[in-house]
C-alpha cells in the first residue's frame, strides 16, 4: 500500500504550519499541488516555494493547479493571511517550473492526499477519471462546519465556500476513506498562550519558522487562542488514532442562497450511507505532544 503523502494546498499561514509539521515528521512527501483559495494560485505557489526554501526542501515538487473555482466568483482571505498568504513572514521566491500539472499528479497518486484548500483540483481529477478515488488510500479534507456556524458566511466554512460545487463533487465521489476535519475542532485545539510558550521552548529552525509565521495572529492568540485548522488536518492524516471519528453522510448546499457552501449532515433515520468519517473529538494532550515533537530536530 502506498505510504506517501501529497498536499493540495492554498498557503495560507495554517497551511504553512501543516507543511512544517509534515517536513519535521520525516514522512514520504510526494510533493504539493497548489490551488486558488486564501490567495490567488500564483501567490500560493510563490508562498509555498518560500516555505520550502526556508526549510531547505526545494527538492520537493510544486504542481500548479486551478486559479479559479469551478463556477463561483473568487473568494480570498487576505484579511486573515495577508496579501502574500504568509503575513509577510518570509521572503517570496518564484516556484521552479517543470513539474506536472496538479490534476495530472493527482490522477497518478494513490497514497494519502491531504487537501487543505478549496477542492477545485481534487474535483477536477474526479471529473477526469471517476475511478481514480477508488485508487486513493485515504483523503483527508479540511473543510466544512457540522455542528457550528461558518467562518466565511453565517453557514459556510472558507474552503467549501470558495468552491461549493467542487466540495460536493468530492464528497460524492466515493473515496474509500475520507476523513473530514471541519471547524468543529476549534474549541478542542486552540493554540493559545500556553501553546505559544511551549513552541518558543522547542529548538531548531522549523519551530522558529512556525513561531514567525504565527506572529500576524498574535492578537487572536492573546484573546483566547486560534485554531490552526490545516495543522489539525495534517495530524489527522499522519496520526488518525489520536482522534475520534463519526461515520456520517455530508452534502454541500449549492442553492446560492444564505447557506451556499454550507456542509449539511443527514442524521435522519434511513439517511444515505456514510460518505465521510468526520471529526468527533481528540486526545488534546497527546495531540500537542506530537505537534511540538514534529517541529523539534529529529535527533532531540
């Protein structure tokens, strides 16, 4: 069974933290696909290249992906992540040319896919080959909000709000194992002042880079903490045993009204079969232990 990991990402401060965790854990990383979301796709690719250069991993390929949603107008998050996606924390560099297109790389990949941006690339791959999802070992998606409100509209989480049609295509595609990490994890795993102090005590360049990336969110850290959602998705991909999961049937509202992009759980008796395993809890103490261990030098 393919043990490799591939990111589909729209960096994004929390995306970058997830990437540092993966680099620190020393797993088999097949590379990264970029997609428009927090920032336009060219900016996402440059931000990702900046993270990889700063981490000394420019050898990893960046596969350029969709620069717009399937149907809806552009939605961006410059107010949260800055114009460059990283709050100005790193010098921008140009991504190297020559890698496969994102959709082509996805269609050849059979390991664990970690999708932490809008699902435009993944949905495009599904539409190109309806049998591809069955070949993927595991899909982990950061998206949706099941028992809490949205963070971009009153009902919708940002990634699903950016491309609702893509999210619905992916949820209906028949991936054998789809782990869904929605906004519901935020109260369980807030990064607050105590976690910031722990991060400051971790030696090495990855921890220092993570601390620098989180500086633009200092006011939120001071005021009760911030959920680093994409980091949670990475930890779910690499350590799913830390979490509790609920089998559920989840769909996405495409009505273009107030709930456009909202994720809806069908809890009726006789509901369709589950299409996801959704986040339902976590061992938070062990989660944070693994989080900080991943950012420490591997010989510590």
